[in-house]
């Protein structure tokens, strides 16, 4: 279904009839083209008190949980969904998820650093003579 710019603006202002709102929001979840179109509109118009986050949340385009974010980091997630998460993080600019992602990244680094240190320690204690 094709939406006119005016209809999309009406959606942002919650001025579309309820059945059309629902239809648009369903389509937003699966249609990356439409998501780009709406983000563009949001950028060029005054948002009238609605933050981008509120608007996307209303559309059910809400935050992925940490498990999903971790899969996104490890690139084990399905490509369609990964596109959506990138959209959520960069276009929507969700602070909450950005913070979560940074946190997950830091944890991952810690975990691999500890593993590396443990391995190094093992190797060096096998190679070096005991110095008691
Ligand atoms: Zn989020």
C-alpha cells in the first residue's frame, strides 16, 4: 500500500482514522522503505512535542531486548532483523538501546580479555622455568 506524504504526516500527528493508523503501523514493521520515508518526514518537520522514540514506540517499533542486541553484535541475527535494529539505533536514535549496546560491547571485551589473560598465563607458566 502506498501512503501519501499527507497521510504520513497525519499519522505522526495521530490524525489518521484508527483503521488506517493500524494498517500503517503494521506496514512500518515490515517495510524498510516506508520507515525511511517516515524518518525523513520526521527530520524535516517540527515534531510537535513527540520525540522520535515515542512515535516509533506507538508504532510498536519498540526496543529489542538485550538478547537480540547481543546477537546483533555477534552478527548471528537474521539480516532483515539486523537492518531493523540498525534503523532503531541510528535513524530512531534510541538512547536506551545505544547504551545497552555499549554496555554489551564492554562486557564482551572484558570477557575476551580475561580469557586471553588466562591463556597467556597458562602458556607462560608452561614455558618459563619455575622460579622459586
Ligand atoms: Zn530502543
